[in-house]
C-alpha cells in the first residue's frame, strides 16, 4: 500500500467518525432494518459511510471498497452494503430533513428552481428502455428555456434557503411544469418569502400559498 492510499484511508476514517457523531445527534437507534442477525456494521454506521463517500466524490462502489479502511470493509460485503444502502433511503431522508431544519434556524427567504436530469440523448429516446418499467414514473421529453435545449429524462425541483441549505426536493418527468411542484411546497413551509423564476409563477398558486400558509411568492420573468 502506498503512502497516498494510506493517507486517503486515514482521512476517510477520520471523516467517517465525525459524520457518525453528527448522525448520533439526530438518531438514538443504531439499526432500523428488520434483520435476524445483528449486523457487524450498524445501519447508522452504513449511512455514515455513504455520506463520507459522497463527501469524497466517490459514487462507484468498487472504487469505494478500494478506499475503505479495513476497520470498515471487514464488517460488510459490497453486495450487502449496496442492498442495505438502498433500503435505508427513507432513514437518510428523515435525518436530512432534521439536519436542514437545524441549519436553517429562523431563515425565512427560500429559492425554488429546477434542473434537467438527462437519461439519454433525445435521438435515442424512442429506443432506450431504462426507467420505463412503470408508465407513471417513466421519463419524458422536456424543454429547458434557460439553456434553450430539449432533453429526455426527468426534472429535479428543489427549494433551498438563502444560505444554501437544501430544504425540499422532488423528481418529476421532464414534461411536468414547475408550477405543479408548488402544490406540495405549502405543506412544508409557512410565513416565508419564496423566490422563483417564471416557471413557478401563477396568480392562482400565489393566492393559495399566501392564504393557506402565509407564503409570499416573488418571481422573476426569466426561466422555463
């Protein structure tokens, strides 16, 4: 093992331990999945590994398991790690929301926007089969006015605070207009100012947001 690899593993372990301590502030339990045997690597530790990998920009599992310190890799197999990681998505989402609420504090200015998530080039959209198992969740064709581009895939809508903390997000097919995302926002926000481009502007929606949850919406004439 080279000195560089050793440094990477030491840095990974150090950041993993810090992330685990932060997670313990929001979760008293260590395991969330129904498993017959107590896992050597707890669910909370697995989430900490996942978050640490993301912070290092590691999104390829073979790469991750090459970089993992033996103190962690010896506790779980790669296939088991991947399976458990997917099942723990809703736990991670719950922790994310709790963490974002703490970071936001008393902020009352939020920004809503969207970005295209391309599945494949438009020319291949009629032949590609990925994500088409269910019609309701399948990708579609959309248009991004700010980039003057047609694309095939999905659209990620998100709300972040003025300090850059992401508070809410939703994935839709590309054909779904941004205005429809506002239907769900009023359930998560109140007494605040919401900034967005013209894709999120609608007199009816503005009135509904204000009367239901005291959300004042300001829009830009630019956008989709």
